[in-house]
C-alpha cells in the first residue's frame, strides 16, 4: 500500500508543486543582480538545497533553451523534485540506492561531455545545511568548467522546519536573485570548498 501511495504521489504532487512555483514566480517582484558577466559558455550550476523552490526557475529564465540536467537523490523526495524539474525541461540524474553516488557521477560527466549544464546542490540531499560534498566539488573541479552560482533572498517568505530550512517566498514579495560565475581552476579540493562556500553564502537567507 505504501509503494502504491508513493507511485500515486509521484504523479499527482509534482504538477501541484510546479503550479505553486509558477504562481509565486509570476507574482514576485523580481530583481536580478549579475555580480559577474554571464556568457553563453557551458557551466556547472550550483545552488543550496533550501533554495530549490526558486533557483531552477531563475536558471531557466536566464538559460531558456540550454540543455540541462540535475543531480537528484534516489529517495522519494528526490522523485518529487525530479518530476517537478521535468516541467522546466531539466533532466534528472539519479542512481540506485546501492550504487547511487558512483552512478550519478558517471552520468554527470557524460552529460557534461554532450554539452549539457549540470545543476548541483552541494549540501544535498541530506545536509548538513550549507555544507560542501566532495562529489559535487569533484564534478566542478574535474570538468574544469566555470561555476554558475544562483542564490536568492526574499523580503517575505516561509521557511520550513527541515534540515535545509527550505525557503518559499510569499506571493507578491520582493525577490532578489544573485547570479555569478566563478572559476575553481587550479584549486585543491579543500581550497575549492572554502572558496565556493564563501561565494555561495554572500547572498542567501540565513
């Protein structure tokens, strides 16, 4: 019964989440701050897990036609995220629970080789909040691509009591998006972690 309920949920819930996302998006008073110039070159894209309600929409607003995929967990909540992002034409990269990490990393590098941009939440799927996983940083470093950072702040918002403090802006709220491109080229893993974390925490909700 539980499996059946989850299968039904995977069909019904994503369209409802997407509808709510679009209502909030179109009602928001949006302002985009391009901290660095953004060209058309391929990037690895990063945002915090708690910012997934708005950041993928901002990505698709900026890169309307760019092929993109996203690393998403193999758990049930990951299935809901995957179903929702499909409406934004963002393809999920998901592994099995047994070989998930290795499988997803291989999928990510294959996607990058075909010219896709890969979206990553460095602190997902389980946290701690605003942490940097080795896998996410490994993709960024080995790909040698620039990093497209997406953050936002909202004047009024709900913040869920979840590990990622998931943020949902309230309708008609002022929402500021902060977009920047940075390079990790030549950095060691720990240096890259510190640098990217600092950049991603410059413009985010605490």
